[in-house]
C-alpha cells in the first residue's frame, strides 16, 4: 500500500523566505539610492533665455495668408502676386510634404498614449510528478509590468512638443514658399520686360532692312549696308527667341514653386515696382522678433529636446511587475492541493539606468540650445547685410532713372528717324542701337539684383517689407516708406 508523500515543513519554507527578504531589501534600497543619485545628476537644466530673439507668437495664418479667391490655372490670363501666393500656400509640392509630416506628431502621441508599457503576460506549465508519473502538476500565472514614476504623462508631454515642433516647421516651410514665389514672380516680370525689349528691337531691325532696301534701290547706299542690316535682323530674331525661352522658363519656375500645372504656366500681372529703401535696422530687427518663423522652429525644437530629456530620465526608474500565480499540485494519495498567491518582481538598477537614451537626449538638448543661440547671434548681422544690399541695388536702379525702360522704344524710333534723314549712316545706327540695348540690359539686371536683395532681406526678417503694389489686401507692412 502506497503512502502519501509528505510536504516540506511550513516552518522551513518560512525561514527560507525570511532570509531571502533580508538579502533583497538592502539590495533594493541600494539600487534605489543609485537611481535617485543618477537621475538627480541628469535633471533637465532650466532653459536659458535665447538672448534678444525669443520665439515669435502666432503663426503663418495670422500674418501672411491673403483672403482672395484661388485662380483657375486652366482659364489662363494674368495672375496677380496675391493670387499666386494664395494658390502656392494651398498647392505647393513642398508644403504637401510638410503637411503630411504633421502625422508624425500624431503618431508620437498615439505611441505614448497606452496606459501600460507592455501587454499582460500569461504563462502555463504542466508536467508529471517526479516520483510517480500517474499524477500531473499544473501551474499558471498572469503578470503585468507597470510604471510607478509617471512615465506616461512625461512621454505624452514630449510627444505633444514633437507635434508643436512639426507645426512650427510647417509654418517655416509656408513662409519659405511665400518668399520664393514672391521672388520668382518678380524674376518673371524682369524676363517679360526683356522679351518686350527684344520684340521692340526686332520691329526696329525689320523696319531698318526696309529702309536700307529702298535706299539701295535709290542708289543712296551700297549693298554692304543692306547686308549689315539683314545680319542684325537675324541677330534680333535669335535674341527674341532666347528672350521668349527665358520668359517661359521663369514662368515655369514660378509655377513649379506654386504647384501650378506645367501645361498652363502662370502669367504674372503688374509691372516692375519702383525701388524703395528699406526701413531702419532696428525696425527690421523688431519685425524679425515678431515674425521670423525660424526662431519659432528653433524654440519648439529646444522645448521638445527638454521634454525628451525629462522622459529619458523618468524612464530610468525601475518598472515592477505584479502578477497572480496559481499552482495545482497532485499527490499519489489524497486530493490535489491548489495554491493562489500574488507575485512582485522589481529590477535592481545597478548596471542599466537608461544611460544611452539619457545621454543622447541631453546632447540633443544642448545642440538645440546652441542652434537657437547661434541663429539669434547671427540674425542682426544677416539683416544688416541684406539691408545694405537692398539700399545699394535700389540706388543702382534709380541711377538709370525711371525712364530708361519706357524710353527704349522711343530711342529706337529716334535712331530710325535720323537714319532716314541721312543724319547718321548704318554703322552709326548699329553703334547707337547697341548702346541703348546695353543700357536697357543693365537696367534690367539692376532690377533683378534689387528684387533678389529684397527676397533675401524678407527671408531674414520673416515678413514682407511692404505690401506689394499689386496687393489689395496684403499683410501689415513692416514699414510704409516713401517713394524715392
């Protein structure tokens, strides 16, 4: 007859547990002290001020977006600067990418939202008895790792700061598109003026060939004059073809920036602006404080880095695992015995205290602070550099006078009239024509330099200097200025 195997005495089991706790409790206290010391040494420093340039308030919508109906590219026709700026803000390819990047912030929040760091873990064990294979022992447990230091709330804060940074980057991208479209619009106007000059020159050369042909038939000039006029007519035709292509290229570049269909490149409306001097340096610096989107992005990046540093420090705290375990133990003789008890396990942070993530987060925070400081320290110099460039280029445009471009056609007419009256010969006509053509080209080059300098200065301050002459509802100007 088999006898039931006796269990270990309860007192012995109690002695084992007591000795285990006498070892574990000091280790836990020691590990906790190490963790607290490490976290205290890695606390996020209080962010220092960013010098004279803090983060501007508001966003792109509050300053730049005009309330105008969007143009229809398929209808064609001239398009104002205000209309194409509004169209670009809605359809620019680079902004489509920037808007999709906002989803990364939503994904970060979704990743930080779960209440528990891990899913519950279930384990089951079944096996025969050691002394007798006729009975089966069964064990099952459910455990869950939990966070006790508020890690979730800190992670959510860091995720929200990530979304704020992505929104600031979107505003910065919108301003860059605004600035680039503004500059490309003026480049297209300059290219259109070059084309108009080439067309006037072609008409002049065609008329000159007719005049020399009549003079040849009357015996007033030699065939050489006709050959020279015909050669210059060919050059004028080539120049017109080149000007047409340059104008088309400028329109296509403008359309590419604005997201305009290539099948209907935009046709800029308006005329070349009268050059203006920029406001004083202090007014420009104040405008940069109010509007510069790069300052807002750098500040958002810095706040995000600080939040990530706090999250990394908080993740260094130990995460205990709690659970319930059920043991069902069978015996050769007698009924089985079932035991249910809770479990608790706590990692001892002796070696791993999230050092890598914390060090990386602190390094990124230092980089973000350095970038913001460097941008702010250089901004005054950059503004002054572009401001003086605008002053110089505006002076160059004014040097040519406001009558250079409109008087080009009249100058050609005067040359033609003097040739018809015999006051000058064909060689003098060629020299005079080249002189006026060079003056017109230099004036247009000066205009191009002026508009590029304006774009650079507006990029530095983050706002339009003044409402464009073609605007009916432009943003509030930095400085009204006076016409020269």
